[in-house]
């Protein structure tokens, strides 16, 4: 996604967040009989009209979604002012709106580190609105004999999700801070810190405002809770939240850069360690059991079995099957012979590539940067001849081998200065 699209999405989010705060304030004033009912519903309709004109992106699904919400607001106004208690039919608009929202979300194929969290939150919000509308309307039409506390059971679920989301973001932030400053495993761009702090503040403040609103609502419905906050404190907190929100937008105005990199899976802004051993990479693992590669050429390697390597170590020969291998079972011999035939065929196919690389790999130098020592092998294809830094950067960017375009699952780190054609793998890094 381009930065302009991310900026547009952030402006849309800021507009919606500001609207929700203003709507909560206006609706609360209506609850205290300080404003007419037409004002909060009119605000809802105006907001949907703006979204339809400016943010629907000429998409049919988004346009229908906003149009249905406009019609729902008009329908509610008509029912309220002509004293018709058919609010249950409002759920038809909400059902279709929820369906369109889910369909739109399923069409988005952007994948990034936080995509799962975003989609879960979006789906949960849509379902919460549907449940809320259903519960309130059947109570208003007196189709069930519920108390208002029973009618608002869904609200506790919604409030719990808000608190849980704030707690989850806090745990993510703490874990990243610990990994960077204590274990020195990862290096984050400052914009990611800003985004996590910003998200934590938004979820925390929304949880506080939602809790205050339900307390005031229950008191107005005659439940007489022991806690009484009132509309004045609620208005002050909303005004404070909007001021702080505007201030954070000015301070964190460059977080769109982070979102652009995140949605494009571009991790170049994260500072990779300059050490050749890449000790600070989070997913690098030391090996619990030895792994060996057979060097077929300067840039092509094959994973060998333990039996194959042990036989080579005992005989000190590259010929794996001699008369000394008679103690092995016929099954192992047959399997390894088939593997040798497969490698020979594969080697013939890659001879042209290997010959072109021989002129570039002087003293085992990386064929990409031509500076550092070639000490990395991409798995499972087995192509190497590059340094660990270039291998990691290439795999993180495309997740494909730079030669054969096969998917890269792991990167093995070796030392090509070791003698012989069998090289020990010192560490492996899994590509996520």
C-alpha cells in the first residue's frame, strides 16, 4: 500500500474516533434531557453522509454499508417522533450492514504483524453492534421481560474486550521493550513504539469512557448504583480526551510511515545488527543436535543424513558406499543411492548457474554484496554463496530464494573455511 492510502486511512480513523466521542457526549446530554433526540441521530446521519462521499472509495460494498446506516438513522427518527414502537425492524438494517462489513473485511488480503488483531477487533465490534441493537430493540418493544441490567449484558462483553485489547497491546509493548533493552534481541523503529503507545492510550481511554457511560445510564434507568459520576465529569473527560488525541496526532504525525512499512511487509527500517554473526536477531536459534551440509559447489549445498556423515567420517572418503558399508541395512543403502542420483540430476541442471558464479566468488565472497564472507545457505533449496546479512535481508523482503525462487523457510549459517565437503551448521534462523 502507498503512503497516500495509509494517510487517508488514518484520517478516516481520526474522523471516526472524534465522531464517536462527540456522539457519546451528545447522546448523554439527550439522556439527561438537555438536548433533543434528533441531534444525536442527526449527527449519526451527517457522519455517514460524509463517509459515503469522502471515504467510500467508490466501492459498492462500502457505499451500500453507509447508505443502509443513513436509512437506519432516518427510520429511527421517524419511529421516535410518530410514536411507533417498531424498533425491532431496525435490526434488518444492522444485519445487512454487518454482513457487508464482514464481506469487505474478507476481501482485504493485506497481511502484516498485527493483521490478526485488527480483524478480530473489527469483527468483534460488528457483532457487538448487532447484539446490542437486538437486545435494546426487543426490550423497547416489550417482547421479553428483561430488566435493563439484563438487557445490557452485551455491554459488559464489549467493555471486557476493550480492556482486554488495551492489556494485550500493553503486553506487546512491554515484551518488545524487554527484548530490545534487556536481551538485545530486536531493534525496533521509533515509529513502532509511538504506534503501540498511541494504541494503548486509545483503548485505555475508550474503556474508561465506556465504563463511565454505562454507570450514568444505569443510574438514569433507576438502578441507583453506589457510584455516581454525572454528565459534567463525563463531558470534561471527553473534552480532555479529544485534546490529548489531537496532541498525539501532532507528536506522532509520522506513524503513517510505520503503517506503510508494516502493510507492505518492508522491514528495512528495523535496524539489523552489523555483527557478522547477527547475534541480536530474535529468531536465530542455536542447534541442539548437529546438522551437516554437503558442499556440491560454491553456491549449492545438500542436507546430509547422520548415517551418511558418520560413514564419511569413519572412512575419510567421499565415496559413501564401499565394502565397509555392508553392516548397513539394504534399505538405507537404497535410499541414499536414490538420493545421490537425484543430486546428480539436480547438479546437472544447475551447472550453468554455478559456472557463472565461479567468476564472482573469489575467496568465498558474497555474490550479492561482494564484501563479506559467504556463510549462509537458504533452505530448503540449498542455494548459498551469500553472507548471512544479505540472506536475511533478501528472505525477509521476498521470502524467496534469489536464484530458484523457492520459498525460504530457514537460513543455515556455516563456515566455508572448514576443510572438506561436509560442513557443520552453526546456527539456523527461521523466516516468519
